[in-house]
C-alpha cells in the first residue's frame, strides 16, 4: 500500500507541475492574469505532494517494507534507523526522486518569496521550474520508479552498500543536491528574463541572490563528499578526479565565474552576455552531471546506476534544455547590451579574465572526464585520464587565479588604483613574501617552489582582503571571508601534495612501527559485533619522543548480508596534518598489513571550504539587509 501511495503523490506532482506550466503559458499568451497566477498555489501544492512521495518512501524504509524493490535492494532489517532514512537517496531511483524534491523545494521557496520579485517576471521563473519538475517527475516515474513492487516479497533486504553506511551519507547528498539542483533557479531567472518582451536588468540581482545560496550549498556538499572519501574509503586522499567528483565540480566552476560577472553586470552593466551564458550553462552542466552519475557510461565508486537507456533519456533532456535556452538567447541577444571594458588594469577586466580562466578550467575537466569515453566510442581503444593530467593543468590555473584575487582588491572599475597608493601595494607585497616564506621555512628546511609560491600569494590574498574590508567599512565581509577561505584551501592542497608521506608495516600486538618522528605501537586486537557487521579492531598507541599522544583504532569490518569486507581507517589530527592508519588484510600468521600515512595540512582544505560557503551566505544576507 505504501508503494501505491508514494507513486500516487509522485504522479500528482508531475500532473500539477504540468498543469501549472500550461496555465502560466495560457495566461501569459492571453494576457489573463488570473490564469497565470494559478502557478503560485499549484507550485506550493506540487512541492507538498513531492515531499509526501519522498516521505512515503522513507516510511517504507522505516518499517522494512521489502515488497518495494528499491527498499529491498538498499536496506536490511538490521540496518540502523538513521541509515535507513539516508538510504532514500542511497541508490539511483531514490536519489532521483530526491532530485525532483529538491527542484520542487526551490520552486516552492521562490513562490513564497514572490512578493520580492516582479509578478510578471516571477510567473515566468516558476513556469520554467515547473516545466523542469514535470519533466524530471516523468523521467523518475517511467524510467526510474522507486515504487516498483515485487511479485514475491523477499524475507530480507540486501542491505545498503557498506561504503554508504556512514554519517556522511546523511548530510552529503542532500546538501550536494540542494546546490547542484539549485542552479535551476539561476537558469530559470535567466531564461525568464529572455522570455520577457524586453529583457529586464533586474534579473541580475535576483539571479545573483539565488546563485549565492546554491553556490554555498554546493561548496558545502562538495567539501563533505571530499571529507567522506578521505575518512571512509581508506586511501587517505581528498580528491581523486573521479568522474562523479568532476560532475559536481563542473557547475561549481562556472557558478564561481558567474558570481563575479554578475557583480560586474550589476555595478557597471558589463559582461551582460557572459553572465547570461554562464547562467544557462551552469544548470546544463548540472544535468550533464546527472547523466554521468546515472548512465553507467563512466565508471565511478560514486555512480548510482549502469543503465545506458536512462543516460540516453537524460542526454535528450539536456539537448532540449540547451536548444530552447540557447535559441532564446540568440533571439534576444541584441537586447543584452553591455558597457565596454575600457582599461586593462581594472576590476572589470580582471573579472573577464577570471571568467575566461574558470571556463578553461571547466573545459579541462570536461575533456579529462569524457575523452576516454569518446576515445572508446570511436574504436580507438581504451585510455585512462587520471590525476597527472588534471594536476598538470590545474596547478598553474589555480596559482594564476590566486594572483588575480590578490591583485583585484587594489583595482577599481575605472582602471585606476584605489586610494591605496603605490606604497601600500609595495608594503602589502613585501609583508606577504616575508610571512609566506618565513612560515614555510620555519617548518621545512627545503623550500619547494609551488608550496612557497602558494604561501606568498595566499598571504597576499588575506592581507588584500582585510584591507578591502576596511575600505568598504565592513560591507565586503562575505567576499573577504570567501577569498580567505580559498587562500586556506590552496595552502592545504599545496602542502598536502608536497609534504605528505607514508609507509607500510606488518604488525601484530607488541610490534612497533615508525612514521617519521612518530612511533606507532600495536597494543591489542579487539573483536566487535554490531547490528549489521562484525569487525576486528587494532588498538594502536601513537607516541612522539617517548610521549604518548593518542590511541587510534582502525577496523577491518565484515558485512554479513552483502558479504563484503571494508577497512575503516583511523586518524589523529594536528594543526599541521593527520596521522592516518588503515588496517589491511589479515595475514596467515595472524598479523595485519597496515598502511601508515601522514597527510600534511589536509584539514585546512575543509576549514577553508567552510569559510568559502560561509562567505557566500554572508554575502547573500548582507545584500538582503542592505536593501531594507
């Protein structure tokens, strides 16, 4: 009965969204406001119905309704309750239903905020969003239905994938989807502007507001995914250049460029066409990412499905969305008039360069992600594109971006230096060099080129940001915190890449291993029994110069239902890095193979990411409060 109820609410969501779109189109074409404004209550109802559909699926997980195939394939009666709820988005069908809910939530939120948006304009915005909800509801219902039932109900479920039985699964996908799908709002505001008789200028302020929110959520979602990969998969890395990781990075890159071009658009009516194209393409990249995750054409530990048919449908949806949006853009491009950039040494020109840099980065990721697939399709053999390719191209682009961030605060829109004279710029540069190289040199005798350069540029960004905050009298607090966050992320990434190291050891109780200046002593092995797995746990004491620091407890788990073995790593963190221990296979003599790693500055990456997201939220709040 739960399956029928959940499916009914999903059908209702699809029908209501379709009716809302048709009523808006009819009202707009006939100039009948009463028909067009029906989209407001219908949008709220479709959001509510979609929420009820997801809730029905969640309740099915809670009561172990294994008659529903999706629940039987992704749950088990021994699975803890919080993982059962998180399993809603733990597989392809459920995650796509949650994707639709996220889209509906954005439409519902915009509907609730409609009084702050011009009525004629917001109707078109909701028309676009409801059309998308109807399309993806239909795709979920007919191609990825999570409410399909078994003819013969199994007695027990297969269990959730052990890699996903982690607290990160509870928070990472929802935040990722809220950001990922949130760019549909940006897309809707841009496309709605093109649908107006005369393209209004006010679309920029609305697009920037909602883009800031989506960008902040996506930043947190990506960061949580990186953190999950670090502490759950046992490899000790934070970014693998996996196709699914790249899928979330693509819209983040274009959205970051968009946020800067929208500033130029709002301040000086510049880069208008660039902003429009980026607004349209960012959501298209979100759909492309959905294709990557769910088509099976690219192999990934994060992938949800391996059904090419679904991938073809998603590609068709992407094609239709791009065709409609780009056609409207071509038709209305003459109305998108921008003021020219008159000076090379100006903030607007730097924003143009930044947009170009992020576009190149996006193309780099696209080529690296899809080139192996294209290579194989044309029968040219198999080829893999991994971290060396991305690192080779991304490192110089990241350094250039950091340099541009440091320079931008000292340039204004007119192409002249700000009130800070040459003396201020020189002092800032010298202080950055002294602090950056000094702090780096204190820690390491041998100075590597890239980390030292990153330290200097990061301090230049931080000093320049603080100066900019003072000049703006606190108004630029969001931008300042976001830029400082990026500087910290860059320090963490550079130091982690250059100064991490590892060793392997064969250990059993009583054995001591060395990791640089640290001693790791194997004290004992414990056997653990949990509700849905058993584990062998190694209790390891970490000491430095004879002083005990911490006890770490890596595990080797066995999940009975899935018949899978998983390593659960353990770590102890310092301000400058982590000691990271992974318990490997048990050897014939009863000892274990252990992988011992030191991951330099790795937590700076996530701390900086939090600051970036916080900066985005503060920028949004600051803009809202300044209008009052």
